[in-house]
C-alpha cells in the first residue's frame, strides 16, 4: 500500500477518534448530559466494538487501535450520561 494511502487512513483514524474528546470534556465540565441520546450512543459503541472485532479478525493493528480508543471515549460518554443524564 502506498504511503499516501496509509497517511489518509491514519488521518481518518485520528480525526474520528479525537472528535469525541470535545463532547467528553463538555459533559465533564458542565456535569450534565441531557442532550446526549443514550440509545444512539450505545448503538454507536456497539458498532465501534464490532469494528474492533473486525480489526482483530483481519489482524489490522490500525483498525484495532483506532476503534479501541474510540470505544473507550464513547463508553466514557455513556457512563457520564448514566451519571449526569
């Protein structure tokens, strides 16, 4: 695979992983998560978990790592939703 394709994949992984941090910080800062849909966020967590499984099955560390970190962020948001909800 060419380095430009690898770079594109890395940028996509970094962007989609880090995009959850502002939401996470906002919930922690405001101590409220009423605007977060628990069903949607849980469904998203399930999909990201399946991406992790897929990454394991195809032995792709970039897919595994990006989705594992994303899953941690999303699960933290679910936890905060349950706490501050």
